C-alpha cells in the first residue's frame, strides 16, 4: 500500500489550532490531517480538505493516520481516532485496515439537471 501522499500531507501538532489552506507549491493544495497523539491507543485528528476547508470527519484520512502512526511505532495495532463528530476504531493488520464506527446522514437535498 502506498501512503506517500498522506505521509507528505500529515502534520503532527502538540496542540490543535486553527488552520488556513495549505499550499505546498503554487496551485497545488492537499488534504491534510492534523494529528495529536494522545497515547498509544488514541489519536485526535482534524482534517482540512482542499476546496471545502475543515471537515467534521474523514474515514480515509483516519485510516491513513492510523497506519502512519502504527508504522512509526507511536500506536498499537488498534487505535481510536477521535474526530470532531465522533470516534472511529481503526485496526491495522498484515492484510489491510479495518475501520469501525458509526454512520449518519449528514445532508439531504435535490437538484434539477
């Protein structure tokens, strides 16, 4: 599995703060996870997505954060990722990643095409 883009986009902070869009090179913006390591079983994550800003939750980013923290030796195989709208349990195995957590409807709408 290639997690290079998430490795480039992931920033470990000592404390969560506000964030503005992050530009690496002109006209190239990234999705970024700001991860605060609480302990070997818990990581607090905030996600900034290009085009929309701060998001309430991100399963893909949470999985990437769990894998990178695990591979770096910061966390165990199973870690709780705490997001603004709840927590996900991510388990890193030799055969893949297992994400467990709640799902909820966050938007409903209609449009004319």
